C-alpha cells in the first residue's frame, strides 16, 4: 500500500477554499460531518469515481480506482471543505508517516485560517 498525494484533489480543495466553500468547524466535528457510506455511494452514482477522487488527498495507485479503498484522507462533504476534516487528516497523515500529505493538509488549514470569512 503506497498512498501518494492526489494532486487533482489538492487543486480542487484549494479552489474551494479560495471560493469560500468552507465550513469553519472544529476538529471533533469531523465525526459528524464526514459523509456516510450511503452518502458516498450516492455521490459516486451521481458524479462518478473521478469526482469522488477529488475529495480525497490520498490515493493508492496499487488499488482499483473504482473502489473506495483507493482513496484516503477525505476533507469535505462533497459540497464544501470542512476545517475539521483537514485537521483530522493532517493528524492521521502524520501518524502514518505520509509526510507530503500531512504537509499539504497543514497548508490547506493555513489557507482556511488566513482566508477572510
């Protein structure tokens, strides 16, 4: 399992933040804000796997791209970036030594916090 930075997802997250599509919630809010399996499935059915991938900063190139197992480090609810998701992902990426992903999540958090409300 070689999880790498999903660069299209990073560009997508930055664009959403610049456009003000952010929920400025707290770290512990992610457990409630994260999409459920049913919400993920509905989104995939409606929008497809490529769009689904754009909501995850981690991608495992050894996995089938049309499975949820290929994607990790979600940061939003398919509408907006959640500050809580970014914080949660940064912490988890650090725990598992995904340094590049951790650093990009940290930069997204800084962008959120530095962007006027």
